[in-house]
């Protein structure tokens, strides 16, 4: 048996490690091990590929690509802050989709031998090109919205759905033109021109698909684009007759699709509503004291000393982390606060909403970075029944996922969305920079609740001051 004949065996081994790695990623306690197993499998697959006859002449170019990609990936992993991780994930999604699209395009150009074309491989090429290009341009828009380069607010324009529908129709007709050209004699244009046109329309479709979506829905969009990239890679596998790409792409596509479905369910919205509903396009004015005066309620602010007293006399405290915690990099201060409270015999737990932050699992990763024990993290379904027994709910930057309007106001855009029942706690402390609405652009009725006290300021500094006051009182 030659070395080249062992390549499929190496690919099969790599595919098994991908499955094991994905299984490991299902729990924070095994995530690091799962990541290492999958990375080892990918290393085996890459090394095995060098022995394939088809790549022997292009090894210098491949090594150059590995060097560039390796440096970029290492730099990103080491330098990019956790708050910017969603943007980096969006870029990685886009890079994967763009690579799959290029593979489909170049492989068709290389293998095209004239008409009639093979139906199966050609359809796989079209799908890889279209899905990859949509993922590339869509991920670019998602990056811009998360980074603030593009306005994160959703918007509608006349004929929006008609435009997206026409773009889809154009891609279908162009693909059909390639299949029919040469068979009927109707089309005299070279297939390469049609293929370029498909790529351009797919890129425009990616922009048209993601641009109208509001920033609050970006976690779902990132997950969906991740699934797109996986499907594009799987199609590239069909085009290249590479079983490993088919397996890896299918795993990513399936897991991304499942995650997208779970996140949509967590917001009590359909995927169609996320993609085409323009959630957050019409926003209300920011909450102010004057706004609360209409019904006799007003905002109550407290000092760090007052917050420390309230927390110090509690028996049960539930911490609700949000994007404000991530922006301020306050996770280590929050862990220190929990340590101080627990040294006083106070029970401290953490409430994690499925779409808190700007990417799936954002809060879990941040708290794990601060060595918060995993058993203290509770999902929404687990922790919601505990809020009525909590003496204090400490909300740090979480806005939309704690808004009682989701339960009580049928006119609210988030009505019906499952939320953390923070307003049912005996007392609520909200740490926030200002009264500016959250990423969804809507006001939070929680801030006008008589039980709620606002501690204004940067989350890291505010929590640090509370810790200092608690230590002084010890």
C-alpha cells in the first residue's frame, strides 16, 4: 500500500476527531479537550493532503498560504479582545465562505471541457459558489454592524423582499443558462461569464440579506452564516471529491443550523422574522426621568456604598451578566465580588440568557476566563424560578434580555420573547453607563421599577468600588 492510498484512512481518522471534538464542545468542562482533539485531527488531514498527487506541484504556494493564515489566526487569537470576538468570528466565517466560493469557481474553470456539462458536479459547484459568496459578503456586513462601521439599526425600504426575491431568481436563471448553454444553442456567452455573474449576484444578495437586520439579531445571523460556510465547504468537497471536506462541512452546517434554531426559539421568533422582520427598525426614545413621570415612576440611582450595603445584607444574590460586562472587561471584578460575598456566607449564582452578548456562549466564555465555577452558571429555564427568592439581582449591562415589556406589553417589539425574570427579585441593582437603550434600541421598563436602583458608571470601575466598600465593612 502506497502513502497516497493511506490518505483516505487519514481523512477518516480526522473525521472521527471532528465528531469527538464537537461532542467535547458541548460542555465547558470538556471544551478545551474537544478543541484540541479536533485541531489534532485537522493537522493530520493537512499533513496527509501534502502526499496527494494533485498538490505536488503547488506545495510552495500551499505553504505560503498556511504561513499567512497561521500568523493571522495566531495574532487574532492572542490579541483580539473577548469583546471583539464576535467580529473575529464573523471574519472567519466570511473567510471560510470566500475560500469555498473560490474553490468552486476555479475548479469549474479548470475541469470544464465543453458541453454538455455533468449535472451533479455542476450543481454542487453552483451551490458552493453561491452559498460561499453569500457567507462572505454577509459576514462582512455582520462585522461592520458589530464593529460600528455600519449602523447596527435595522431598516426597511420599499420592495425589500421583492429585491431579495429577484436576486435569488437571477442566480437560478444564470445557473440554468450555464446548464442550457451549448445544448440549445440559445446562449452564445462563455460559461465563465455566467459564473462571474452568479458570483456578483450572490455577493449582492449577501449584502441585501444581512444589511436590513438589526444589531440585536447579529448573534443569530453569525450562527446562520456559520452554517452557510459549512454547507459551502461541503459543496466544495463534492466538487473536489474530497470526503473530509464533505464531513467537516456537513458537521458545521448541521450544528450551525441547530444553534440558529435554538437561538431563534430563545427569542420566541421564527428565523424568517429574524431575517426579514427588520427588528429594531422603529425605536423609541431613550428612557429618561421625564418619560417615567407619565405614570408616576422615576429612576432611582444609588452609590457604590449603598449597593454594597444592600448586597452585604443579602442571603441570595443572582448576577445577570450582559454585553456591558464584556465591554468593560469586568468579569474578574465580578468574580472578586462573588468571592467577597461568599466569604460572608451569601449564596451567589449567575443567570445566563441564551442570547446575552453578541455571540452564542459569549457570557459563558467570559466568566470561564475569570475562573467562575461552571456549576454556578444557570440557564434561563433553571434560574428563572429562583428570582422570587433572590434578595438582590445584580444586572451588569444586560438590557434587552431583562426587559419586562416582553411579558407585559403586547405593543413591544420583543413581546413574547423569553427573558430573565429579574423584576421578580426582592431588589434589583443595575450597573449601566447611561440610560441609553440596549442594542435592540428599545427602552427597558425594569429601570422604572420601584425595586430597581441604578448604579451608573463603567461596569469594571463600579464593581470595583462595590468590592472596596464591602471589604471596608468587613
